């Protein structure tokens, strides 16, 4: 069957135009990909710099570089859930959300309860979450939760570190 018999004609200008369009699309995708990689690299570098300024290497008990932040229950309305770095230091639990940037610091003395539910703020998870109930500066109780990789180890380290800093009760 001849292409001409179908009523389709191919001339050189049409195929060159298609080639240019395809080339432009490929270049646009490549530029977008490089832009995203550059931006991610800058965000990671800023995160490392923030943590290096805030902590000495001996201050960090454990951390999770891919903690998925699920929100704080005292914040009304929609919240941005995103990945970040969750750090358990000697005296505080610190979270740095990568983008948009958010820093959350909870002194271990203000933590009231540590639980591992599978549900938080209308979000269900297939694995247990790390939920921290803590007292805010105003005195109100609030909760925050993350989905982290090694929940058992992180929870155990957090409980042990809290025990270390709490004053001994007199009998």
C-alpha cells in the first residue's frame, strides 16, 4: 500500500518540524531534570550545614534521614506532609523538614508520652508511626508523628534518653 494512496504525503518540512519539536521536548526534559537535581543537592547541603551548626557529632544519639512528617495536631487546617531529618540529640528531638523548610525542636523534658499507633490525623499507615505527645511552650498538650524506617530502635533510644535526663524521684 502506498502512503500517497492513503492521502498522506510526507514532505521534508513536516518531518524537520517534528524533529525540532521532539528535540525541543527532550532538551526541556533534560533541563528540568538537571534543575531538580541541582535544587535537591542545595537543599541537602543546607540541611547538613544546619545540623552541623546545631550539633556536635557526639550530641546525636540517633537519626533518620528519611523521616516522613505527618503533622502536629494543634495546628488547624491542612498541613504539608513531607520528608526530612529526625534527630534525637542528648536533650532534644529535632526535626528539619527539607521543603518547604520547617524546624521543630522538642526538648526531651517536655515529652509526656511516646506511642506507636498506625493512625494519626486521619492518616492510616501500614506500619507503626512514632507519635510524640508533648507540652508546648503555652502549656497545652500537642502531638506530632513521623513515619520512620527503624521504629523500634528509634523508640527505644528515645525512651532511654528521656530516662537519662529526668531527675530521680526521692522516696
